[in-house]
C-alpha cells in the first residue's frame, strides 16, 4: 500500500497533536513536514517519512521540500536508517528516529534550543559504550543499530546493539534480516535480557551475543 | 492513514496468521491499548509454539511493521512461560479480527 507524503504527515502530526500535555497544536506546512506548537518554546519543525529502509536519497527528497526541518521521523518503528542517510543527517545537523523518539524529543524539551541535537537515550548509551573502549580506533555507522568497530589491535567487528526488553530468538533473526549480518550483538537493555532461544538463534547464525558489559568489552580486545 | 486503518490492517493480519499457524495467540500492550491519551507505537505480542512459526508470522505480517508504528515482539510459548511476559506487561488478548477492546479503552479507541 503506497501512501502519499501528505498522508504520512497527517498521521504523524495527529499522533503528536494527541500529546496535549506538551503540545498546543500542530500545523502542516508542506506535504513532508509540520510545525509543533507548544506553550513554552518556539515551534519545532518536523519532517516525516514512512519507509522501511531510509536511504540518503529519501532524506534529500524531504530536504528538497523543506530544508528547515529539525527532526525527521520515520513512521515504521523498525524502519532501518541506512548509514548513507545517517551521514547526510549528521552533516546537515538534523535529528532522526521513529515517532516514539520524536515524542521523547518534544516532551523532554527543557529550553528554546531546536530539536536538531536530540539523540535517544538508548542510542546515546550504546554509542558511549563503544566510544569508551580502549581498543577503538574509529566507528563507522552501518545502520542505526549496527556499527563497524575498527580496532587498534584486531580486525574490524560488525556490532549491533539491540535494546529489546525481552530479546527472543525470532527477534534476533528478524533484526538480522532487517539490518544485515553482525558478528556481535550486544543486548543493551539493562532491565531485560536475551532468552536461551536468543542465544541459540545467534549461535546458529555465527553471531556472538552478549548482555554483560564486561564480557562484551573483553571480547572487543580479543583478536 | 488513520487509527481505524491501522486497526483494519491489524485485524487482517490476525485473521491471516490464525489461519496459517495453529495455537497462535496475539496480545496487545502498552500505550495504544492501555492509555487513554496518546500512543507512541502499537505494542504487539505474538506467542507461538516454535521459532519457525514465529519467523513465518514475522514474514506474513510484514505490511504491519513496515508501514505502521508497530513494535512487534514474537515469543515461543517456552520463552513466554520463562519470562511471564503476558502477566508482567498486562497484555490484552486480541481474538478474531477486530479485537473486542476496540473503542472501550486505550488510545486505539480514539478517532
């Protein structure tokens, strides 16, 4: 079912309009974008996509329609942001994520700054963990969940961070089907963890699965 | 694109999967089903006997998770039993097409 950009923008903006504690009203300004009016802060300008795999060309198409957006929201929760799209968004200084993250950005707003710098807590947490490792040379983002971890000592590793509260066998397989193969998966949700079936599924695909930071960190030192 | 269309898509998927996998159970939880204000995504749980069934279902309901703000969790019965997920999260059973809770509770009852 192909929907028009206007349909997508109407739907996403209606979700935001229901946040009545934080939002006064929404105003659609282009088929791809809308303004979020709040009592305390200047309006936030939001772009909307609805794509299973977001490429740089999708981001560019939206920016051609509205170059002033601060945040681009993608309607499918599990939509993949490809590295090329993330690179372009970072270059332009635009925040991105599913509608849930947009809601977090709006409700968590504490000052007049635009939403451009917003990063969801789980993304920030995983990036921090990777960035703080002593064996890191540099990181390359492959998708929103997968990083190429280039090491000072050792071959590069493809590492995925999955934040599912209950990480099951089927969800491991689904993540690999959506995002592509990883050599290591780190379960980042401290309140939950992988099921025994998740370990079996990862193992059967040749993927190492960790849920303890110490074990994961040790692995990044191992050739 | 609207909440009623989302519910229609969900009902279609439930019907399709119930015909394809025996002893399959769908549940809803989270803000869409339990909060009367807004929702950030539609949390769905599918419980089935085997991982193979789960993978089949994940493919069959592709339209649901590629086009809507849906967070789909698929568990085997053993995984659900070990985690008590249904009780822990107050999951609501979704049975036969348009679920019975429609309009009675949750953000899903909104126009």
